[in-house]
C-alpha cells in the first residue's frame, strides 16, 4: 500500500479528504460518510485496489439513530505512516493538523485543498453571490488562506472563531476566482467543483 508514499495530485486529493472526513486509528485509517456519498468511497477503494468491504452503519456516533453511513476501514500501518510523514495527518487531527508544506507542485497543493473542501468546506450561492467557507483549526486555515491569497493575487478571506473550531470565509469576486481556479483542476471530487 504505497498510495501515499510519493506526493502527487491524486493522493493529495485523498489526503485532504481524509484530513477533513477521516480519522486515524491504531492500525490504519477510517472514513465514514453519509450513505449518499458511498460511491465516493468505492472510487477510493478501487483506486487503492483494496479488497475490504464498505460497511453500512446506522446511527453510529450521531444524535440521530436513523442516520445511515457508509464506512471504509483501511488496515494499513504504511498508509497511516505516509499520511503522517507526507501530509501531517495524525490522531486528533481536527485540532492539531498543520498545513502541509511538502508539496512538490501547486497542483498537488490545490488537489489537497479540494479534498479538504469536499470534507469540511462549503461553496454556496445566494442571490448570485458565491461564498466559500472552510472549517478547521486556525493554523491550518491560515495556510489555506495564504494559498487563496496567492491565487487571487491579493489578501483574501476572514477567519472567524466558532467555539473550538475556526471558519475561513471568502465572498464575492474572490470566491468566484477561487471557484474558477479549482473547477479547472481535473481531479476526482464530490459535487462542489
């Protein structure tokens, strides 16, 4: 399982996705998504040539006992170690993850951001105004904000506090620029881009 051993745009997307929606276990990585996104886990499983099953869970770890989830458990110490070494993804990542700095290309960095947005981001349109929002810890969001500012060629976004977590928000013309930029990157993703 060398999928995350050498950084590229495909594994950067999935690392970003795991940084947002996955969790590190003692013997690997798990991802739990709404049942409607089960196909996304199938894509990842097939990309890895992984033979394990995607499990269907009901009401596990939620306030709603009727919620249905799909879960993929990857039992691989190698994947776990590569995610930590190359992307800084480790246990208790929500509050401790640092913005990765090992990217060999802007495309890999942007692919990581797309994956993260697919997991912990929001792109919305209200009255023809685009908003781009991402949740995370402050240091991590500052890294994303720097990349966004580089893309837009000016300082963009505001970071708000939401209890223990932070929210990076970009609106208007800069959100539109970001959407166009990320939309033009040909990488697997959920419905945002």
